[in-house]
């Protein structure tokens, strides 16, 4: 069940078209209406579209307090798992 929906804030500024959806056990980043990242008890997951654009990749990385370069490295190391699609539960 969705508990909270809020604008993604970075360095004190709301970021347009980037929304955080919080459920009872997970936190999702929704970019331009599509869930692109999730933090949940099973780990950290990215949709295949996490780097659809330079801007989306940048905000996904910021969602995890990382750089895009770090994200790519951590994907190779399988710290972050890329899956076809993320559905908000």
C-alpha cells in the first residue's frame, strides 16, 4: 500500500518529473511517470530504463547517493540488479 508520494528533492530543490513513492516496505523513484529504481528489503533494483536519458541516470544515481559512474560499476559487481520493469506494490 502506498503511504506517501512526494517530489524528489536534491540539494534543497524539488526536481521536476522525479517523484518518490514510499510504501510500507519500499521506496521507489518514479521518473516521468515510470518507476526506474526501488530500495526494498530484497535489495536495490533498477529498471532497464534507469539510464534512458542522461538526466534520468543522474537522478537515479542521486536517489542512491552515488554517481552514474559508481552506479555502472556497482551494476557490474551485481550490487544493483537491473530488471525489465519495476511495479509499485
